[in-house]
């Protein structure tokens, strides 16, 4: 899945997600953007749920594959008077020049991307990120707690149907091949929502 089906869900996306947005995601979004500045990319911007948390001194661009999700994001941009440029673009083939951004944030995009899309998407993030830049990826993963894992398994068919998402993506396994260093990996909500902090690998001086 590359995101096209979000056109169908865009109208109800915010309503479906509202209980999780209110109870889980808001504090995590705040943490993600805390220390970021400069040219910032929000990859898979969706309906613009990250807008309230963009740092004041950042110049933000948001991209998404789905025109309908972007339309929602435009409405939210108006409502919140947020300075963000929105563009329709595939994260696997972005139109930005190399080294365009100081920081990149991607919330709940990689759990939507199928296995074969993970590395190309990561390679693109690396390409457009400046050498000392930071990439934050926030994702769901299956819990190791048996009860929580069982509940997530029950949810999985719905999550697959509604969002084209899965809890079993293994984004870390593609980092090395994509030329990214893992700076930090930590859970921000129980053991199911994980933050990966990444940086483009440095060319070795030989
Ligand atoms: C689960 S939503 C998350 C939206 C938002 N980041 C948030 O935190 O609420 C995933 C978003 O990724 C977008 N998407 C999926 N595949 C994409 C791709 N290949 N390139 C760009 N955006 C994509 C979808 O259209 C959707 O808006």
C-alpha cells in the first residue's frame, strides 16, 4: 500500500482517530518536534495532526500521496493559521533536491508502507536530509506483552482494512542499506509506539 486508499478514508480519518489522538498521540507529537529547527519536512503529513507542534522558527513542508488527505490538511492550515507548504508527493520519489532539510519527521507513515517500500522510502529521506540533519520516525509495533499483543492481533484486520497499516513492519532492518545511522530508539507509549531517531551515515574519510 502506498497511500492511495487514504483518499477514501480522508473524510472520516480525524473522527476515527480522535480517541487515540486525544489519549495517546498529542503528547508524543509534542516530544517529536521539541528540538527541531530550520527546514523541516513532515513526510506523510496526512490531515495535519502535527501542525500545532511545529516549532515557531522552522520552515515546514508537508508532503502526502493522497490529495484528499492534503485537502483536509489545507483546511486545518487555514483554521490554525500555520505556516506550512503542502505538496502532493510520493515519499519514495520526492521532487526535492539532495540535502534540502535540516529535520524530517514522519508519524505513522512507515507502518503503512509495505516491506518493499521501506528501503526506497528511507533512502529518499536520507537523500533529502542534510548531513547533520535529524530524522524522527514514529511507528506502531507489536507489543511483547502477551495480553497487549493479543489485543493488537484482534485489531490488526481493522487497521489493515481501514488504514492499510500493519504492526509488524521492521523498519530498523533497512536502515543500514538505506545509509542511515540509528541515533536512538525508544518507546514513547508503552512498548507499542516507537521513536527512531536517525541521521545520514557519514562518508568515511579514507
Ligand atoms: C496513518 S496516516 C498518518 C498521517 C499523519 N502523519 C499523522 O500522524 O496523523 C499515513 C499517511 O501517509 C500517507 N502516505 C501513504 N503512503 C505514502 C507515500 N508513499 N508517500 C507519501 N505519503 C504517503 C497517507 O496518504 C496518509 O496520509
